[in-house]
């Protein structure tokens, strides 16, 4: 589960003018597929060269217990503008059943095109040649993906190792009809922060809705919050427990990647 909030409302002033149709941005591989095993996720990476002459980095981190993944294409484009919308996704020119959420935004010195993929409804890894992401704001981005099916099998093996490390039984997950419901911050308390606050956690909710095990996989860097998070969760959290296919409550893991940011106002 990835949770994002904006702390302040923003006002956006936009001036629209007619423009010539954008030419598709084509990305051709300049390196091999690589799978990175991290403490809480597996990441599929590849280097690309764009038809605009820029270098691009393909990053697809996959996190446990979630059907959503965030494909990021990073470059050194010089813009501070942000765009949010949707993208049509095509695998070898065949459209996917559902669109993706799309964002284009600055991240430090890099600019990010981000597409939210539903791994259950968008079988993008079956693409043999290219993936196309079509947006109203940024035009089409065409990514060459030769060898993706083989690389994805390596990602699946990586995720299997990740689940083993967490002590998660895949057979148990398949027998779960509903995941635990609730959010950790409601029990642990919302921290004070200036610009951004991030942490990653995995915890187990028992059949009574209480947390009986907890790990802070990526600390926030806020000393008091990190030191007391798991104990507060165990003491105060009351979740709606997971249920199995017979409707019976069951013990199950819950994963949260929490990002809190204050909104930035952009004016065009």
C-alpha cells in the first residue's frame, strides 16, 4: 500500500494555447535489464537513449502485498512544471483494459515521467517489442522493451525471495479474501514535518485486529517517531482483520509506504 498526502491546497493558473501535435518520444535501450534486490522492494532497471538525445533511466520498483507499481522514466529535462492526468497504455500496439495515472514532475535535478501500473489488470510484461504511454499533456512515450518477459521472470524470483525474508507464506496470501483494513498513522500519530516525511513499514494484524509484529523497514529520520512507532502501533492500533475465503478472520501482513509532502504551487 502506497499512501501519499498533500499538506496544503494549491492554486494552479494555466494559460492554454493551440500547439502543433507533439512527436512521440521514443526510448531505445542503451543497456541491459537489471534486477535490484532491496530491503523492501525489487526494482527493474534499464538505461535508455531518447529520440530527443537525452539519457533516460527506466525504474520499476515493485513492493510487497500490492498490485500497484510505479514506472518512472527519469531524465535531465529542464522544467519546473508539473502535469497530472491519465495515460493510455499499449503493449505492442494493443491497448490495455484500464488507463494509468500519469504524473510529470521535478525531483531534484531530474525530471520524472511516472505511470501507475496495475499489475493485475495491465499485463504489460507480455510486451515483446514496445510499450506506449499516451498522454494529453506530454504526448506519447514509446519505450522499447525487448527481453522484458525474461526480465520479469527474474523480478518474480526476486519478489519470492523478498516474501521469504519477511516470513510471508504465498499460499496464505492466495487464501485471503480481504486484506486488513486501516492505516498505521491513525494509531501511531501524525508527525510534524516541514517539507516531506517518508517511511516504510510492514506489520502483522492478528485475527482480533491487533498488531502483534512490526518492522520499520525504512525509518523516517525523525528520532522520536522511529523509536516509538512499532510500540505505539501494537498498543493502540485496532484494525478490521483480514478474512479467509470462508469469511473467517485470519492473521495477515500489511505493508505501507507512506509519503507526506506539502503541496507546491506552480503557475504558468
